């Protein structure tokens, strides 16, 4: 940041506002990724440390009811906006030595390095835009069927597209279990097709072709088709055994659609003002400042069904 201060002062006659504020257009941390400090509750500390050309940091400490309780997940909300204030602050600092990676997360503030200069926000609005991070992802729901193969389909009409549905045909047997083929069963393409009707099991509501839907080949006490209580002595599940047609038609059991996702948050600050803490009252202003991106750790996402019709 020092080089930008120098430029600002050099051309102060051209870049100063009438009220004495200095306007600069760059504040470059070389597209570094923001790091989150794990705090209890909803306090989040996002920071970047640069020890390359100059010892410097920039950090945002903020509270929001939209922030995640998980320390390494910023938020799952698409958009958050809040004003910078005494409790929501952006701070820029330079130091007299290397800044350790634990600087912002220590319970007790370290005594070194010493702060050379400090600017704290006195105005601005934080805008955080968050989306699922799909970079490098080819199977969003982890069911063993590539997204490119699932296309834009919702086989069971539960309101969850197949690419996000862990049970594509809604028969209470997970897709990843229905695609597995450990017993040399018949296949269509590369997926198991027990009854050889041309529809792979993971899209077939009657896997064994016995005219009893898979999800009904259960008992009242054990409504999950894929448990030992709904199988024969050899371990063959009733829903894969055409010789067994016992059924229970009042099934209330539904598999919870839980998938693992990651999020990317982009943090922008509009009309940012940073004031020097050296007593001069110097203010540096940005019309729009891109603080950076924050990539979350994998976290569970539960997608509730919104069926378009009742299927009995």
C-alpha cells in the first residue's frame, strides 16, 4: 500500500477533494484469498496478510445475523449488506516486521510486530455476494452420476433437480447405492438395471419389475427399503427380488436430501473511507473497493423437497 500513498501525496493537488480527503483507485493485495478467523457466535474476522514487499494486513471484523455459525463458512445467504461502524470495522495496518499467520486468531494480541501506521474505516457499506463454488465439481450431489449425465431433469418430481438429488427416483434408496453393481447384475449403459427394462435402477421406481414399487417393498416397522429387515437370509433386498411382492403402502419415511457444498463469497465495500490513526485526520476514500474472495470449507446443505404432485 505504501506505493499508493506515495503517489497520492505526490499528486495531491490533482487528487484531493475539497474537504481534504485523498481519493485513490488502487489498494492491491494481488488477488489474495481472504482467511477467516474462527470466532464463537456470529463474529467474523476476515483478513489478508502480506509479508512480501511490505509487512501489511487488511482485516474486516463484522457481526451479522446472516453469518454462519461455522467458523470456516462465511454465509450461505446470497446477499448481505451492512454499514461499517464501530462494531463493523475495516482496518489497514503496516508493521515493523513479519506478521505471523496467527496474528488475528490469537486469544491474546501479540506484542510483536509493532504497528507502524493504521487506518480504520469511518464510512462505507459492505456488500457480500455468495454463490455455491462449483469450480472443478463434476458431480454436485456425489451420487456417482456425473452432472453432465443428469442434465436438467427431476425424475421424481420432488422439486429437487437430479444434479442435487441424492435419490433421483424417490424410492428411498440412495442413487449411489442403486448405481453400484457388485453382483454382475444386468446393466444399461454403465448403470445397474436389475429387471432389464431399459431404465437403470436409480431412475426406476420398480427396480425388480415385480409390479410393486421399490419404496413400498417394506414393512410398517422398517420403512427403509435398504435395511437388512427388508431382505432375505442371503441379504438380497426385497426391492431387488422379483419373487417377493409383500408391500406396505402407507410409507411416511423419506430420505433427507443432504449434500456437501462449498461457497464462494465476494466482498465489496462501497464508498469506503479510511482514517489515519496518527492524529492528522487524513482520510483515504474509495468509491468501490474489492476486498477479495472467501472460499468456504465443505459444509452440509439440506434441500427440502417441493413436490409438484403426490405420488402414491
